[in-house]
DNA sequence: CTGAAAGCGCTTACAG
DNA sequence: CTGAAAGCGCTTACAG
């Protein structure tokens, strides 16, 4: 560690010009005589001057920093979206720094981080929340800076957002099962919160349309870890014989699959399984796991792009992007591609 | 979006005190008369005042922000480490904001982001780099702010860092294979850079000790995607019959495993496989994949903690933490637990 | 095209 | 215990 901090004053003195001029060549914000510009640029180079973004932020009242709030950075899908967000934020035309907060699906933590981000004067915020409650929506609507919601279930028609149609995705999967003679469709989900509501709606709709009743007992809350789910599945499948499983969680889907195999239940002949996130694991397991695939990385890219537009006041006619989902058929279903 | 920015001036005026007093109660930096303190606190509450961290950072010359440089945020292990870093950074006693940059394993991008972080006046930097070259090491040593290196291979004895002993891990795995009668040990790695050197050293050492020669052709560079690796493995295993595989990449290990199974090669009887990262997938596949496990989350926690100590000038007698690794034995090896 | 000056919203010696 | 004032390192009208 060394390096004495060198400031714009040093550059101005050394180059024999005023602060203002240095600032102008730095920001290309106004015409500067070519010779002076050269001088300044030379000095900057020689002194290895690096503008202080914090001072800059204060002076121009823009931090060129955006905040990102995610429920759990350790989730593979989240990491993948962050990847899209960061890549976009750092593109030449954008160049935003990103302050990332992972709130562990905890509402209080979410609120705290939200305040933290505002304190840090972010120019905009990207929010991912499994389900946008009224409270969260109100926070967003009262935000002093633009907010874009991504990969979140919501009923709002006004929020700027990019995600997929969760209800439709669950509908599609359930309908496939029902259309193929399965009455007893298990619905496994990890978070038994209101997030469930939007998704459950698709499940219920498919049942209604097919004229069959929904059995509430078939809506299962599963665990976080694979081991727990495996034990649970093994016990469950010993007494009950569902015909099909739709799971929001990859780990639960695979736990059920492995448990079934270990119990001698044939897949997909006796039990069909579809998972709601097409992670790398889905293709590595045997039999391959049929999954709903959606453009995770792209959702990150689009949400950052949308936020940028709004921050720049580019009147975007469209502030809502619903990405298409698709079912990737593998060996855990009778239909295979 | 609404909310007119309210500043410390507004609070001072409203509470009938000076700026300085408000600042004191905000920072608890000096004694303030209890009644005045109450007043100020009340006004803050009522006005919903939120200190501007950017102005604060400028004034006190500390941003309470740290930078994090990772090769690829989308990698599950990276996400998990970030999880540990963020959790620690946000703990009451620390409270650092984190500026995260993912440089796509690109040296130029790394350098750019490095400068960006310094421009943003971070108080410290956490660096992950598959292998710390001399160039990187020099950047770190010349950094104006403290730097902690994590989960990176390096020969440096001076850098503050926390990681595992890569050489030893590769040695352990190779030795297991050699001790159990496998001469033909494939070594699969994704990045054929100097990172390889440190790891290869363990592989080579095990061979030397056992008095057997290393066959350079057994050092394989694999692909990024599972599909490519699967195709490659299938072709490879058709002509060659290795007895054991040590792979730095989970996806390659599983690709070889599935390809072998599809070719009728028995695992582990005819081919043993060990992977170098114990991801969730390792336990979900059948047969279970024996893997080297190391405390990923903990490495994040420790590195952030170490950085904090250095930033606070707490003379840490120890600036190097090497976490223990462990082999989790599953069904892809003859030894199973 | 260029400089002097005010201002961004805070903190922190310095006096008292 | 408290306030006036300088300063953190920039940007940006305002004159010229």
C-alpha cells in the first residue's frame, strides 16, 4: 500500500490551467483548446490521476451506482441473473457500479437494505422478490429513484418489471399432466408464502378447466436441502402413489425422482416429474429431468436495460417485459422432446 | 417516485440546533445534551431524514464500501462465497456496502474494474483470481487500500489471503488413485492457464512419490458446457481406457461418468472418478460423485473478516488462512465413506 | 474557450 | 456541551 492521493487540484496546477478546465476535459462537457487538452491529458497520465467518484457523485447529484436486492445470492438462478445484470451495467454505454444486497428472503432485512441503498444515493434499484406484496409495492412506488422489479411474481400492472408469466407456466405443466391422464398431481413448492398464490392460480386453473377438483393435500411444502427432501420423499412415496409431480424446486424434484427409483417406482411410466427451473443439474441427472426453461441471464440483461432507460428518462412506451418460458422435455416425462 | 431530498440542514433548523450537533447525534461522536439529542432524534424521525452516505464518505474520507472482484459471478461456488462475504459485510459490527464486479476471467477487464473500484473510493478490496500472476500481485502490493485474496492459487507468502491448499488437495486425490492400483489417472481441468501449475504440482508430486512417470497426455483440457464434455468423453472413452479421473470441474466429471455408463463401463469397478468441487449436484447424480469438499461459504466469511481487520489496522498476527479440505466419498469411487 | 466562485451534504478540529 | 467555519474533491452556472 502506497500512493499519495492526487486530486484534480494537482492536475490543474501541474498543467497550468484551472480546475474547471480539467473537469471539462475529464467530462468532455465543453470545448477546450486542443493544446490545453493535450497538456491536461498528459499530466493526468503522468500523475496517474484517478477522479474521485464519490466527490463527483456529490457534486453532480448522481452516483452512477445502482442497487440490486436479491433474496439469496447463493441460488444458482439468482447468480445467473446477476451475471446478466452486471454484464449490462458495465457495458460502455451504461457503466453503472452495482451495490448488491442479499436479504435472505427476510422482509426486515429487505427494508433495511432498501434504506441503505437510498442512503448510498443509488440512481436506481433492481428488486427481486418472490412475491411483491402491497407493502413492498408501496415502498417501490414511493421510491425517490426508479425501480425495476425482476423475476418476481406480482399482480401489479403498473410496476416496471421483467419476468416470466408464472401463472401460465404452472398452468402449462399442470395441463400437460391432466391431459395425459394424471389426476393426482402433486405440487411441490419451497416457499409457502403468498408467492404461492400466483403460481397456484395456474395449477388451479388447469384443474378447473379440466373439470376436476383440486385436492389441497396435494400442495406440498418441501425442504431446502436435498437430503431432507429425499428422506421426506421416500416416506411419502411409501404410502402415497401420486401420478405426477410439478416442483418449483430442482432439488425436491430430484429427491422425489431418486426416492421413487429407490423404491422401484418406474419413471416416467408410473410417475412423471417436471421441475420449474432448468438448471444445469436437470440435464446431468439420469433420467434427465423435464424442466421449465426461461431465459435467466436475459432477464438480468433486460431488467438492467429497462432501469437504465427509466433513469435516463427515455420515455419507454413499454415498461413491462414478460419473457417466454418453454418446457424442455427429458426422460422424467412420457413425452420426451 | 416522490420525496423531496431532505438534508442535515433541514434537521438542524427544525430542531433548533447547529449542523454540528445533528452530526454528533448521528454519529454518536461526542456528548450531546439529552434534551437536544431527543429533539434531533424526533425531527429525524418525523422528517424521515436519511443521511447522504456519499457526502459522508467525502467528508470523512472513508466510503464504508468494499469492492469484490470475482472471475464469474454465475459460478455456483463463487455465488456461495459471495453469500458469505455479503452476510459478513452486513453484520452489525461491519456494515460495509459491497461493490461487486465480475470480470469474466478477462485480465483487461480485471484491470479496468480494479481502477473503477479505486475511483469509487472503496476502503478495501476482495480479490478472487484463479491464479495470482506476478502482474496481479504487483497491482495488489501497490494498492492504496488493503486487499485480501480469496480462493485463489498463489505462491506468494506475503499476500493476505484465505483459501485452501490446492496443491495438497490434488495430491491427496491423485495419491488415493495411485495407492489403489490405478496408473492411468486422467487429470481434467477447465482452465489451462498457470492456475494449472499449482494444482498440477500436487498431481505430479503424488506420481513422483509413487515412483511412476507422469504421462502428459493424461492432462486434459475440458469444455465449459456439459454437453460438449459429454460428447468429448464419449469419444475419448471409446478409444482410451483410463482407470481413474480427477476433474476440477463437476460438469466434466459427470459428463465422463454418464458417458462411461452409456458405454457400459462400470463405475467404480472399471473407472473411478473424483471431482474437485462438492456442489449440490455431486450428491444428486447417481452414482453419487466423490468430491473434494471445502468450506466455500466460510471462505467468504473469513476473507471479509480478515479484510475488515486490516482496514481497521487491527494488527492481525495472522494474515493467511488455509482452510482444510476433505474428500466426501460417494459411489463413484471404490472407497465409499 | 476559460477562470473564479458557489455549491453538493456532510465531518471535524477549533474556540468557547 | 455547542456553534461557526473550513474542508472533503469534484461540477456547473456565470461572466468574460
